[in-house]
């Protein structure tokens, strides 16, 4: 992402800001899928969680990237 955020003279990349903003969204989605029982059916639950976060991050990046370029 081409923008930066400055907090106390420290510049943070926009992708880090996006990751921090997506953590609660991922937490709710992870909790919901855990309650449904998706992770009991998966061979490697932690791998499914990583893939889920990567998918959510890429989707958010595609949605918000046109607004910042």
C-alpha cells in the first residue's frame, strides 16, 4: 500500500495499519468458524487459520488499495 502513517515521528507502512485493523475482524470470523466446527473437520487447524487470515488480508487489500493509490 502506498501510504504511510506517522505516529510520534515513526512511520508505519499502510499494510501494517491494515493488519492491525483486521485483527478484530479475523478474531470474530475465527470465533464463528470455531463455533460452527470447521476446525474439527480440518486436518491442520492452524494452517486453516493462517490461510483464512491471508484470504481476509488479501480481500481487504484489494478493496482498499484503489482508495489510496
